[in-house]
């Protein structure tokens, strides 16, 4: 099929195809190839049917291998849906006052570049999936994962409110399998993506806390009951936003001993810093301004903002429009015995500020 | 947990709390229960007494090791020290006071010097039981209730009796010797063991899974900021109460299973050991009733070996000394000491006030329930019930206040002060007000 082309064209085309496939095949959710659908599926309210998850698997945009995994594990479809919802809501919340507000317009282009925003999308997606899988394990919606009942009289710690350590371990393993993450890759971009995905998983792990309660004569600790509790996903989102704000730009370095390409820290005063820490988000390129419409975002025109705090930065110096709006709110609330709250409705006039167009 | 709907909450509660709590509760104690049962059965084999004592020592050692691992040496050291003192003072008539002082010094040294707080905190219960057993034996020897110093194997059998070595309760030496005679296995014995075990697991569940979420999930009361503080204090208090009941019923289980804890009247044997009376604490008549119902054997011990001996210095001093002894047995914890001392004042003032009111009004408003043949004129009038009801409400308030800051690990002094400040030192002020009222009606 390459007979009509110059000799050099054929290998280039193969390389391009490989790159495209590797990108297209790798991810899911916010980092998946095609637009998201996170609304409840048509089967959401149907009684549980043995084959219902098969249809849900087909409806989602997944790779062939991902669909196979989805069909094999009945609870996975629901979990995937939940993780997409989690990551999208959290991303929009964390970036609500930023120029890039996690708009899905331009997401495809964004994912092809190595910006900080790309790093955040990868991390929040893997974190949400990790979180949702762990929850699904503990509530029994996933059949294959089990809590390891290893013996140990007083050191054994079981679970409460959703997560045992082993559930998180299982979900991490499954997650890497699902995302098709390979152990070793020489491609710089793949290394960066894998690193950022691990940052997301690690953020969920750091939120796993153990609490114990003592029981014994007069409150001594002869018997302890312990449990692990997963932090709310908002905490994880908050942590990842902090990681985003302190992300590190990296470049590639060829290890002279092994000949392999490795990540290295920012170049500063001709000194190369050591490789980034496992908890740091990494990126390759400086982000665009996101002020004007572009391939990556719709720009900030028309965005609501806060006059004193965010208009100046959000509007990129273009100024803002002022409008008046009537809003209703609850006021004079009282608790009625037993057991509801009664409120009156008040009208309030408030000013709304939006960024001017360029 | 406000973000969860009630339905979602109860679903999570089942899989996330009820099941693992029962699992852990049983997992940590099943070996103890098994050893108690084996000990009981082996005593029924007609062994000579020497071997019976020895078997419970072995069982006790193994159990201590199960729970405390190598830290059990501190409990062993304490018991060896006690026997040494008893032996050296075998011709003395003041073994009780002397042994008490020795044990006090040992516990203080242990608390302050010998090991880290967490480990000591863990064993505190067992140390307390050993100390109480040794002291009671010494005083009983002084009074001739026990006629001679027991042999080493008898003493160690008593101290390490597998039924009481971990979770208590204290039993007297004579009760232990009665148990060694080994009563017949019976349905009532078995049923008592099973029922106490079930009750203990039930209390553990309430402590872990119900009390911390009482409001608004179980009882839909929301409350404003002030009320919410008290509701949360009540939750903490209730959780601590039921943790105590768990241990108490577990102690009943192990003691009964091992063959002690019965009363015998003219060939009528009853397996009726009772350590705590939860209903009397949760729906109290008075703080005095709460205090005795919290741990009956300990209450009996304190009454016999501390309060009565201190009465010669006056009843107020006797009460304070009793609470001080109780605090010292619990170890050098500012928090427990503060709670117990406050409790001492509360109970004393309530007692004398109600006694005075009872005399003035000629009514049944004493701290303890009147027997049916008392000579008070007013017994069932509405205002009598109102007065008693008011004191019950006060007791509930005191319990909420005092129990509000028990934590899995004991905190520092400032935490207690901070918690009481949060609740505006309510119990302290109320107690002071009642004392003023009492002085006014003298």
C-alpha cells in the first residue's frame, strides 16, 4: 500500500499512526477521546438486571479492551459513570475563579499538549476513578474486590464508611489496568502522563485515615475497634488544585549511563534539579493565557466575576459589565418540632458583573 | 456526616460499621472466652486444688500475653511484689495499709517513669484489678475474714484468675475459693454466659455505631448552635457509657464462663453476677445511684476498703478520699482525676441536700429509693415526683457534662478545661448553686 509513495513517507505515516493510537487508546473520562456523557443512563431507574450493565458498557465511549473489562465486572459501568461525574464537578468547582474554568470546549486540543491544565485533568480523572472504585468495592457493587482478612489480633484494622486499605489497593491496581498504563515507556509524554495519573491516585491514598476507639476497664485500651475512612472527594480536589498551583515544569534528559530518556526538574541557573517528586504535578509547556477564544478554551468573555476579587484578573484587563438582577433567597428560617425547617422568601437586588468581550 | 441522606447513611452504617465492629469485637475476645471455658471444664475433672490453681494461672498468663504481649511483665511484677509484701508482713496486723501504700508507689512510678503512656494506658485496667484484689486480700487477712496467708499458687490463682484478669471485675478471695470448688455445669450457667456475651456485643455496636450519630440520624433533632453543643456532648457521653457497658458485660461473660460469679442460698445456686446497671445510669434517679450502678463490684470494693475505713474522719472527707482512691486506681490522668473529683462533690452535695429536703418535707426524696416500709409521710404525691424528676434531669445533665470529652486516647489537661469551658462550666455552677441552697435551708 506504500508503493506509490517515496521511501521515507511510509515510516513517517506508521509513526504518526502509532502516536495517534497510543494517545487515543489510553484514557477515560475527562481525558477520554470523545465528548463525555455523565448524565444518568436510561437504565438508571430500572430494577437491577443481570445484563443491564452490558448495555451501559456499550453506551460509554471506551476502548475495546476497556469495554471488555466493563462487561466482565457488573458494577464497573455505574462506577465509571460516577467517577466521571465526580471529576467533572470537582474540576469545575476548583477552577471556578480561574481563566480556564475546566470548560469542555477545547478539551481535546488541551489533552494533546503538555500544559498544567492537562496535568490536572489527568490527575483529577484518575483520582475520581480511584475514589469511586474504592467506594464501589466497600459497598459491594464490585464483585471481585475483597477486603483482605489477614490475621492479627490487635493490629488488624477493618473498615468503616466505605474503604478498607485493601479496597484502595485493589482499585489502584484495577485503575492502572483499565487506563492501560505501561510499566516502562521511553516516550517523554507518556512518562509525564503516567506521573500525573499517579499523583491523582496518591492524593486519594493520602486521604485514607485510620481512627480507633478504646474499650477496656475504665476506658483503658484492652480492646480497640478501628476503621479507615476515605476523605470526601472535595478534599482530594482541593489537594490536587494545590498541586496544580505548585506544578513543576520538566524537560527530558538522556541518562548517560543507560541511554534512556528521563524526566528532570526545571533548569535554573544552568543547574538541572533532580527529578520531580512523586507528589508533584509536572508539565512540559507554559499555558496559554486562556483570555481569548482559542483551540484550548472559549475565553473569558461573558464570565461572571467578583468585582473586588476576581474581575481584574479574570477579564484580562478588558473591564467588566454591570447588570442588576433580582434574586430570591430563604430568610427567617425556623426549626419546627418535629422535624422540618420553615423559611420565608425574600427578594434581593444584586449587581452582577461579567467580563467584557475583547 | 451531614452530606449523606438518611437512607444512604443507614446503608453505609450497616456495611461500614455494624459488621466490622461485631467482627472485630468477637475476633479480639474469642480466645479469651475459649480459655475461660476450657478452664471451667478442666476444673470439673476432679483435679486436686493445686492443679486447679495452676491451670488458671497458666490460662491467665496466656490471656495477658494475648492482650498485652510482653508488656504483661508489669502486671506480673505487680503481683509478685504484692505477694512478697504479704509474705514478709505475715505476722503483722497492718498488711492492708502497708500493701496499699506499696501498690500506690508502684503505680505512680510506673506511670511517671517506667514506660510510655500508650502502653501503660492499655494495661491500666488489668493493673487496677490486680491492685484491688491484693488490697482486699490484705485487709481481709487483717480482719481474719481470710484466716491465713494463701500459698503462692493460691495467691497467683486468685490474681490471675482467667475469668477476671483482663476485663475484671474485682472479686474477693473467698469468692475465688468458692469458684475453685467448681459448681455443676447447668443450663442457667450457660444461658447467663451467652446472654451477657450478646449484651456486650450489642453495647459495643451502640458505642461505635449508634451513639456517635444519634442526632440527627437516629433522633431527628437539629438544634441551634448552643443546643448542638450539648447534643454532641451527649453523643460522646453515651458512646463512652456503652463502651463501659460492653466491658462490663464482657467481664460478666468471662467470669461466669470461668465458673465464678454466683450466689448460693441453701442449695439454690444462681448465676447472677452483675457489674453494671445501664438503665440506672441512663435513666438515673440521682448521681449517687449512677455512681454505684456504673460498676457494682468496684463500688463495693471502694465502700468496704476505703469509705468505711475513712468514715472516722467525717463523711465529707470519707467521700473525697474514696474518689481520690478511685482516681489513683485509674492512673495519673488529669482528666479522670478531674472528672472523679467533680463527681465526688456533686454526689456529696446532692446527697446532703436531698437528705435535708427529705427531713424538712417528710417525703421520699432521698438519693436512694426508699424501701416500701419507710416512715415518710409523703410518698406518691405529684410534687414528690416533680422533685425527684428534677434531680433526675440534673443527673442527666451532669452525666452529659462529665462524659462529654472521653476520647479514644486520653488527652492533655487543657482539653478537659477547654471542653468544660465550651459547656460554660455548667455542672460546676449548678453544684455550687445547690450547695448555697443547701446552706440556706440548714
